[in-house]
C-alpha cells in the first residue's frame, strides 16, 4: 500500500508542477466567467430586438439554375420549398375563390 501511495504522490507532484496545470486552473474560471457574461449580454440584445419592415429574403436552394423563375406557372419542380415558405399558404382558396 505504501508503494502505491509513493507512485500516486510522484504522479500528483509531476502533474501539479507542470505549467499546463496552472494555466488551465487559472484560465478555466476566467473563460467561464467571460463566456457567461458575453452570453448574457448577447441575450439581452437579441431579446430587445424589434421587427422592422424591409430587407431581403435570401434562400439557398439546391438544383437551381439561371433559367429558373419565380413565376409559379413556370415552376420546374425546384422551387417547391420556396413556394411553401415564401408565398406562405396562410389561407387556402377553393375553386370558387372562398377561403377554406
């Protein structure tokens, strides 16, 4: 048992005397404190943001080409996602033009 204690003591002292141990011991609480402060600051700014009119709606779609059009009559099947998200079917109309 005494030999095990000596080995453990030697390993502990080798670990504690290394520079990395002390740097990690000092930087970890500092990094956690700064990270928490930054997160709280960003949350305060993000939650205080108000909606505003204008801007650009940018969408990245795969399988697109320069000949694609936003005209729904010319849809070649690549804009299905865009049709459902941008034109937003909030109200559907029946064949007589009444909301469903």
